[in-house]
C-alpha cells in the first residue's frame, strides 16, 4: 500500500473513533507546496468541524494526537485547522530501491487484473488517408491502451472497418474514374465521390497489376473496384498508423458482420422496440433520453448507419469483453444515447460501454491556420504532418489536453529545440540524466538507501517518484492521458531544479554522490516509462540549437 493510502486509512479510522462518517474518497490529501510545512496536507478537520460543533484547529489537534502511521515522522495541526504530515527519511528513500529493483515495471498496477477491455479508436472509413482528427484519436486511443495495460487490464486494441454501404460505393465509382483517366478516357469523379491523391495512387497500382483489363466495361466490375480500393487504402492507413507507433490487435469488418447475418439478427431481436412510420422502421430511443426516435430501416429497405453499428457492438459484447471503450469524433455526441439505448433493449449493460469524444485539431504555422477539407484533396493528412514534425512532438501535444477539448497545434512550437517545447524539454531532461549516469560510472555501485537526500529539491523528487502509480491510476480511471503528460512535465521540472541546486558528482563526498546517482537512475527509469505510456521516445542524446548534448 502506498503512503497516501495509508494516511487516508488512518484518518478514516480516527474519524470513526470520533463518530465522524467519512469515506476514503472524501478524505482530501494534497502534496505540500512548501516542504517546511510537511510533505502532505489534509483539510479533513476543516471539513468536519462544523458538523461536530468544534473549532477546526481543535478537531485537527485531536486527529494529530491520535494519528499513528508507519512511515510518518510527525503530524502537525496548524491554524486554522489543517494537518501536515512529514515522512520519515527511510520512507522517502525506499522508493529509490523499489524503482531500481522493478525498473520499467515500477508503477505496474493490478486493479485491472482479469478485466478484459476492448478499446476501439481511429476506425476511419477506408476511403482515403488519415487526417488530423484521426491522428489525435490514434494518439489518444493508443495512449489509453498503454495506460490500461500498465494498470493490469487485458487490453484489445480494435479498428472497425466500415467497408460496406454507400461510402464504399462512392469509393468504387471514384476509383473507376481515376483508372480510366490513366488510359486517356475522361470520366468525372462523382460529386459525392473521393478526390484525394491517394485514389490516383490506388488507380496506378491497379493499372500496374491488371493493365487495361477493366477498360472496356469497368462498371460491371464495380464490386471488384470497391474491394480492391478499400483493401489498398486500408493498407495505406495501417502503414501510416505504424509510422505513428500505433498498431491495432483486431480489425473487424462491417462487411464480414453483414455476411454472417449479424445485422439481420440484431434487427430481429430489436423488433419489440420498433414501430413503422411512412414505410420506415423506427427504434424507440426517446425513452432513454434521445431527442427523437431513430430510423433503422429506410422506406426503400436500406439500413441507416446506426443498425450495423448496433450489430457491431453486439459482436463486441458477444466476444465477452467486460468493458468497451470507443473513441468517437465530437460530431458523434448525439450518437451515444441512441447506441446505448439499443444495447439496453438487447439486454446488455450499457454502462459497460464508455464513449470518449475527441475534438478536432486546428493546425497553425507561421501564425496562420491551415484549413482542412477531406473531400477536396486539400486536407492536411497525418502522413504529411509526420513528415513536417516528429512523431514524438505530435503524440505529446495531441494528448496533452483532454480529448474532449479543442486543440490548437502549433507546428513552429513543436519543432522548437528549446525548453518552451514541453516534449523537447522532457526528452532533453532524460538525455541529461543519461549523461550524468555515464559521467558517474566511477561512483558505482550506487547507494539506494536515500537517507542522505534531505534537501528540498531531493525530497520533492522523491515525492514525485512515489506519486507515479497515483498518476497512472488517475489517468486510467478518468481515461485521460493528459494526466501523464502533466506528470512528465512536473517530473522534468523537478529533475532540472535538483540538477541546478545539487552537485551530483562530487569526489569530496562520494557517499552522497552514490545516493544522488541512485536518485538520478530512478528518475531516468520513471521518466522513460511515463513517456512510453504516451508513445513518446526517450533518447539518450539530444540536439540543441547549438550542438548535440547528452547532459548540460
């Protein structure tokens, strides 16, 4: 059990003795800004004094007099009613030994053990290349998957391929036009077709492979054009995702679900909740808070997008996942209620489906915004952005805010080699740690005890290292990777503060140097692992504006 949990449990025990009802979740514990006022602080006495008919400071003193917790050196009750907790030196230093022993497994949690979770993200139609919105969804989804794995969950990363329906028809028609164009035959790309350069690339590959085989009567081969085009574009998508350090475990095809009758079976089970109006079949979703009932089958007998999506989620539930997490574009906000309503009608616990909405990205360069339009071929693709910036910078910035918040991405800042660029700052800090360890090889072996690490900057680092599991827990439970970027930045700032104020390699004090080097190595391990949770590398050497450096 970590020290914060121990403090909370002891405060709850004392509260019960005093006749105060309080849950562990209600007990607030914060890291002190000023180490002279302790390492942690709680306002529980301030919260509960009024209901007890006591002054906050008097109740705080009662808590302090009864408090007993291994690892706590002393507890102070301070005006107007706060409790300050001071950790023992050996409790502070113990984290170093734990990290150096567990290495990258420090922070591994077990609260997700034996829980199967399916995380679906990106799932772009195979009709073109990925754009900025997809890239942000990919960065968030992959980071969430990494964080959930760190928390002990059995994670499956999934991509849903919308390879059926009108959009694939339009793809086939667009590909026919581009294919004929290569033989000098003019045919307009349909107005609702796809105009991107990637369609021309697919047409060229088709010509290389099949020559003029389909020139005479291309329309009779529409099914082949659709299949070839969607398959090739999916390969392009997989290629771009791999370059972005994203790889799904499972690719589920809408066409395959339709082929095995999944859509019809789902429609049949939903019959008790359907009604007919103007020749169409409606699902009653207003009973679950939707603003109107939704059409599943149009008057011409064709399906709306909602019905195959319901069937797909049934397929996921039938694969016995305990939890489903979907990352949807923010424009799908209204979609969530109707999807959950249908799943409830089918007998599934809709609370096991969590939908995280991903807001769009605005791209800026030289102070000006790039406008995006997927269908006109003028979109800024994920591949183009990766060519312009590093994968590290894009992934860091794209998860540095809640996915439900709009994001302005400044290319110039992302490419800056300076401390104002947070990802560069974090990576540079890691390189600095590696440089210190290389230069300190003569001080081996390290001393892991940490009892000599008593300065403010050293204690601050030790506390941050102890809080790494808490940061992972928070990021996992709230499904917010930005909690990790916040932690990375705080750790990097504290490491550089320590480096500035504490001489690590000191021949005049070898014993202290050995302990400081152990602290440096522990920081290196945690910083690298935290960066890995958001898919960002931790180089051992970095380039500054002036030169390559491994330490400052």
